[in-house]
C-alpha cells in the first residue's frame, strides 16, 4: 500500500464541532439564537461581508430580518469597535479593511492559500475542469482556492462548503478520515438524503465505496449530487493525518465516464506531490493540531 493510500484511512484532525447531515458544522445552540446580541452582530457582519456593495443600515436590517432601530444601533456599535466603516457621504456601511484581510501576510493560512493558486491553476489548465483546494478545519471544509473550468455546469461554491458529505468529492475524502463508527455518528442512521438516482443513501454502500476509493487513492462522486455532474478528489496529508483535498469537477460532456480514472490519477499525483514537498502545509497542520505534535 502506498503512503497516500494509507493516509486515506488515517486519523482526522481533531474536531470541536459536530457535523450535520449536509456537511455543515453544527454550532452551539446559542449561535442560532438571533435574539442574542452576539448572534445578531455575527449576522450583520456576515451580511456586510457577502454584499457586493456598501449597505445602508436599513438594508442591513432587512437582510438580517432585524428591527431597523436595533440594526442601526448595532451597526453604529460595530463601526465604533472597528468591525465596520461608515461612508459619511453615502451613509452606507462596509467591512473594515482589517476584517477583509484578518491574517498577517505570512500566516499559515495565507501561505497555503498562495500555494493553492500555483497548484490548482496549472491543473485546471491541463484538464480544463474546475479545480479547487480544500482544507478541513474542525469539522468544516474551507475552500482556499478555486479555478473555474470551461464547463458552465457547476454548483455554487462558497468559502465554507455545504455540499453533502456523502455525495461530494471533498465530503467523501473527509469521511474517509473517520472510522465507520464515527461516520455513523456524523451522518446519522440513514437513509441519507437522495439527490439523484445515483446518490448513496446507506452506510453499507458508502463504506464499500470508500474502501474501493482508498485502494485507488482518490474518491469520485459521479452524478451523486447533480445528474450529469462528477467530481474526483484526492487527499492532502501530513504524516498520518489527512487535512484536506484537491478536487476537479465538471459536467459529463467535458468529464465523461472514461476520463474519471485518468483525472483521478492526475489529481492524486498533484495532491501527493504537494503533501510531500510543501513545508507550508506542515505549518498549517501544526495550527490545526493534525501533525501529531
């Protein structure tokens, strides 16, 4: 067994959050209590970060489903604390620059993100498929870099992926880091949500699918989430810990069945090379507590 194949069944990074069935981190109940001040502030910040233009306090209130007067006081307080800035001319709010770029330029997340660009762009150019690099972060899947391919058929990718674990490339790699007992706890008893006729909906079939993928060193999700859409993903590892993956995705026209193994091998080679030769990945693994230290 190759080192990469062995790493597919290795321990996962320590997790502090549970995982819901759709792959989203299940946060503490108080996070969802929108009447709590911190939860309201978090929602306001999320809305302003996702906006493509500065927003008025009233627009923020509507998007957050908050009372306008409460929203106005909240955005004023967030601006006073340095989380938002206010354009005095337009009376609109936008994130403070320190919120846009919170990490120092040589922080491990920034180093790996810059590495990711040099990895996924050439891979995308060779394969003509959408390519991305994902890091597993305490139960969440963080998309550090994405290079769109030529195929217009593609789901909407967000910074924190919410695609279902049992029906996505990155999700299957994540599940490979867990024992069968852990997967049952993560996914629940089943049956899992079905998205297409090809979606795996029971633990036994999923376990067999992951075992086959472990032998090949990469996973595939063929029509699992969207009919006519397929993904392959290979793990990124440091020592015996899988901390993320590289994936390629596309529609059946540019990514037909006969190319799945070929693309999988190419993605696996890229992931293995980066896993073995990238010091920045090891530095990030230390931050995640996934390097065995």
